[in-house]
C-alpha cells in the first residue's frame, strides 16, 4: 500500500541514506528539498532568498508527492521537518486531501551525526556528492533550529547507531 513518508531528523542523522534504502526496495520515489535547491540555485543566494526559494520548492514537491502517490508510489519527503509547525502543516496538507502521511523520526546520537557529517563533507569536497557542506557553525545553527518531535507526532522511530 503506498504512503507518504515525512522523514524527520536533524542534519546528518541519516535521512537521505534511509530514503535511498527504501527506494531500493522498489515502488518508492524520493523528493528532496536539498536536491532541488542545489540543482536550481548556487549555495550563495543569501539567507533571505534561500528561505523564500526553499518555501517555493517545498510547495512544488508537495504537489509532486500527491501526483506520485496517485500513481501508486510510496513517496518519501526528505525535508528534515525540523519544526513542529512544519510537521503539522505538512500533515494537515495531506490529511485535507485524504492522503496518508506518516512521520518517521530518525534518532541518532550526536557522535553518530558527527561521523556522518565528516564523511559527507569529505565527499562534497571531493566533488563526489552534491550536498551542502556543513561546518561547525552551520551545524550549531541548524541544531538550534531542530525541534525533536514528541511521541504523539511519531508514527515510526528509527534508532540510528552507525
């Protein structure tokens, strides 16, 4: 049965890797706000413009999710869903259309995230990966923005240990 999966977790917890594993099982499409932003804009569009474009990209991807779901695919939204407000707004969007939206929370300890980000940053530096480079300052800022979901929000919790 197809579903719409909202992947939630802080930067570097393993959301994209988890999404790719789901895709390998078949019948799953991944929609990533980071992938779309990086393909459309350079990394230096500025914070105000970045937030506006991110909002527009996410709205476009929500529409794509509806269309892919209608085709019988499970859709993974690899957005991060860092705030409770964003999670509630996105769920409400799909519920209003009668579509199932499931929140999957990837719960990784700080040291595991640190290893993931180091590996990711090296791959970005070598040109092997199209992703945002996350330095210590960005990580601290992004971590401060992340609101862990409460148990009432979580449909499935995935502990990430490696």
